[in-house]
C-alpha cells in the first residue's frame, strides 16, 4: 500500500488522541484503594493511580433512577459527558434511588466486597474469600482487585474475571480453567438498564466467537486462523490493536491491547446485538465508533435459513437457491426466513445428480477442507458422497466440501468465490432450459431495440441537419456524440465563443447549448443532481444511452472566465482513474457549461452524513475509497505534468462511480504550482462557500 494511503488512514483514525487525564477525585475519597473497615458513600469515588478509571455509584439515566456501583473512564467525568460504565457490580441487585443518601460500598467482616442501602440490605458481590484482612484497589487497566492486605501479590478476586458488557484491553474472553466458567459479555437490557439483556458472547471449542440471542446463534466471527477470524477480514487492516489467542494454565482465551498505550478504547456488547469497538476522541469529547459487527443484515447468523442466499442489495434480502423453494410460504410472506428452503427434487445419490455453478458468493459456514485434491477430484469427492450438498475449489488449490444444510450463503460482497451446488438432474435440466429461453430473449431484444434506436437516430439527425445547416460554428451536437470513439479537438477559434479559448492549449469537444438543453429535458429539476457553489449540476442523456453530468455555471456564481479556464485546463490535461474526467464544454452567449462523466453513486457526503446510507460503507469499502482518494492526491501532488493543489477538497467533491471508486472533482479553486516546491505559509483564499480551507498543503481529513 502506498505510503500516502497509510498516512491518510492514520490521519483519519489515529486522530483518536493520546489523553493523559489528570488525577481528579470526587467527594472525600481521592485514593485508588480501600482497606477493610473503610467505606465509600454515594458522593465519593475511587480513582486509579494515574487517573484513568473511576469507581463510584451512578444512575444510568432519566428513565432509571436505580443506583449501581460501576467503573467508568475518568475523562468522561472531566469532560462532563455521560458516564459509560464499563463494569457494574450489582447489575442484578440495584439500590433504589430513594436510598442514595445512605448507600455505601465497603469490605465486610469476612473480607468480601459489598454494597448496602439505607434499609440495611447488603449485597456481597464476592464470596467465600475467607480472609479477615483484605483491601481493594482500582488499577489503571480498569480492573478492580481484592487482595490480602499483608500479601499484595495474592489476588483473591478481580472484576476482570466477571465481565459485564465491556471487553477492555487486558481482559480475557474464553474459558477460565480456574473457575470452570466462561469469560463472556452480556448486553444491558436497555440503553439505561444495566440488568443482563438478550445478547451475550460465546467462544466454542473450534475458536469461533458467537453472539447469542438467548439460546440462538445471532452472529459468528468465523474460525480463528492464527491471525484473524475468517468472517472478519478487516482485521488484516488493523493497525490500532494487537489481538491474540492464549492457551495456558489459566484457560483458553482471547485478549487484546492497543499498540499505542495512551489510546483509550472499549469493546462493548451493545443492546442492539452489535459488538462495537469505540475509541475516545479528546477534541470532541466523544466516543467514536471504530468497528462493529454484525454491520449488515446478511451478517446476522443464518438469517435466511438453510439453502437460501442473502444479499443486502435486494429489498427482502433472502432468496432460495436455484432448485429450492421456501419450506413455508406463509412464513416467508411474513418476512420470517429462519426456516429456509427445501429441495424441489430429492437427490438420488450418484444417479444423474450434477452441479449448478453459483457465482461470486461468500462461502457457507461449516466447510470441510480436503487436502491434496485437484478440481476434478474435488468434484468427484462431493458427487460420490451422498451427504455432500456443495463443493468449491479455490485458486489456492483448496477443496471445500459442505455436508447437510447450507447456512450463511451471501452474495454481493467483495472477494466472493464460485460455489458448485449439488442438484438432481431434473432440476438442472429445468434451470438450463429457462436460461436458454432467457438467452434467446436477451439476444432478440437488443436487435429490435438497436433497429428502433438507429431509425430514431437517423430521423433525428436528418432533422437536426436541416435545422442547423449553416450553423456549424455553434459547436457539435451533444446528443449524437460518442465519447468513447470521438477524438475531435476543440475549435479554439470559434467566433461564437468570443475567442474565449484562444491560447488555452486544450483539446476538448465544444458543444452547442441547444443539444445540451435537450439532453437535460430543458434543465428540468427532475434531472438535477445537486447545487454546487458555482451553479447547479444536471444529468444529461445521449442518444446512445450514455449519461453525463452537466455543470451549468450560474451568472452570479462568482466563477468567472478565470475559474472556468483553470478547471478546463486542469481536468483536460489530467488523466487518472481517481479524477473525474471532463468530456466537453459549451461557451455560448452568457452560458458557460462543463460536461463531465456521470457518477451514479453521487458524492461521498451522501453516504458519510446520512444515518441510513452510511451503513453501505462497510470497512472494506471505506478503505477502498480512502485509497482511491489518496491515489488521486498522490497523482496531483507528485506524478502529474502540473503540480496541483486542489484547495477545496471535501466529502462533497469526492464522487463515487458504480463500483464505489473514488474520483476527485471540482477543480475550479485549484492552483497550479511549478516544479519548485512552494513554501507552506501560502495564504489561501476562501472557498466558494466562504469557509477557509486548510493552511497545510496536502492534508485532507474526513471522519469515517
């Protein structure tokens, strides 16, 4: 990956700042420890040695006035933001709010940690300590540790062995050999209710994490391969956390730590069913979502049931695989796909069974890998096994076999593979027959449409030729132009352009205003794509079906001939896959128009700043977009014939094509610099939207 890409990613994510919170205590307590015989009341807190974590009583919110003893990051108190408890001692035994003045936390006579209320009710959340001389300490890791006072190295109990809903750096998730219990997370019941909720985590013997909803599997991480989980490929790009697996006398578990020790982070089992990684942003005093799963509807475990395929593109998301039908039509009509699909025709086991190719899917769960097989041997291994439902043979020469029900087949994701689905011969014949009929229709329809289009074009061109005879100097016809085949140069001596292009040294088609107006349906609002700082942008359609973006500069926009000249020169001379391509222009009377390639997925801000659309941008797409932006900037700064500084780069000026490839646009404010590197103290002029751009060249930042 180019260094600039890495730098952009670092600018985005490692803006998560390094915060050294000062030591601040509430009430009368300002130490990190408490001895037997001492107590802490409602208004007092314990603060870890370096002031990172704080322990005290809290109420979760306006709707829940119950009192809980919990641990939270100290800087949330300093920033006066909502305290997010990362551990709760009495989540099942809250103290009623009316007893807040008389509740306290202490070490009882038997050395156990306990909370008490004004009614004399006491809840000890440690038991069988059997020591009459103990002390408790809050560590900078967020771990609350109970020790013998005369032997500080002996830990009798620690909160890290009893997680609530948070997984902090240094904690463990897995199996605890000492207690015989699992280290696991359990969500709150609600946003303001710490009592155990519906969602929890579970690590099985195959080193696969599950989110459980009650007793049902809700999401799987896939199996651990020694470096990442198979269903979490974005872990390959993790430069922030070190995630590792450990098997020792304490148990088998996973743990993690930040590479930057001053980074404050927490991983939470949210009430929504998502496992979320958040990091603290000092500048905004907020927790920023860094990663979450399940992110899309198809990430939910076996959402569509057996022998079905899930796609986030379709409205419903679930479809039966070819050769299968819903096991219950009534359930599917109620949008309940959990029972999945069943075969139309049972397999006959080696007797005329065959395979249907299902292209570019995410493999089902629960595969078996057969070593040392070629593609033909892999095919035969599944064909000769009556329990085999499908197989796949990958580019790295691995043979995957699936037996029984196929669960978790997904389509429309990057990095898909081909799957060979076993079907009865009769189903294969029916599917192939449907394909042949569809193929004939696909062939005949384009022929008919082509004849109609050619007839229309011939008539239209004849009519246009009659109307525009003697007006050739007005420019070419946009509607009939083929940008893929034409290489006509711009007529720089056009009298109707008032010699505006004289000496510009560009080769670009010049179009007449009338054809541009027709292509946009007289600049109808239904074709309006957006409103830029210098005027509206419309979608135009040519006779060959090609779509273009048409930027009509408003007369009072402030972008005069100088800005137009800059944009035409820059984009016409710059050729890169991450820059928007300028296709042509129009200078006619007071009209100044630029024609660009059309970007069907609009601009980046359409996705970033919309609560619904931002879910389309999973981690892989965000990294892909970041890399595209970085490649475009690298070209502008280093590799183009001109040394370009954009000066108005923001999310709305990054457009996305149908493959979600990023393309930088809007060069009206750009500056051309010579080969000599310019000093960094250049005085930048304000952008067209009256907001000054950054004073540091080459630094661009969005929060993803």
